[in-house]
C-alpha cells in the first residue's frame, strides 16, 4: 500500500516523482500549486470541523490574520496533522492517476523511491 507516504511525504518526494515521470512543465510550480491546494483544503476541513459560531468568526477574519485566528481554536499539532493528511491523500491520488501511464522502469523507480 501507499501508507508509507504518511511518514515519508515531503515536497522533495513529489519533485522526485515528477522527475521520474518526466513531467514536461515547470516542476517547481507544480509543487508550489500542489502545496497551496493542499493547504487550502486543510484549512477548509479545519474550519468545517468547528462549531458554526467559530466558523463565522474565522471566515470574518481578514485573510492576513486567518491563520492566527484558526490557531486560537485549533492546536498547532492538529493543524499540522490535517495539512499532512490532506497532502498524503493528494499525493496518493496523484500517483494512482499517473501510474497507468508509466512504463515498467518508471513504476520501479517510484516503488524504490517509496520503498514499497
């Protein structure tokens, strides 16, 4: 399984996968967008898990102060865990979506990279 990614996920790992699959576009931009989308999804998940009154308070907070407002209601560990979980799931989805298009050598390199 790809559960090993939960411990192993890093932006460098994603970059290595993009190199292995010969991603033709700007790899650093892809990693930055991937990270941004995961962060936004994690924030939405965290906000959705709060009582409505706290959701309203967070949503009403100016964008520049939103992260600090969230931290008032959610522990830093919970915050990091949610970002890690979202990133983990997104990376698994990404790998699963490109896997059918890869040749045996690429699949082997990814398996070796992930040690699975």
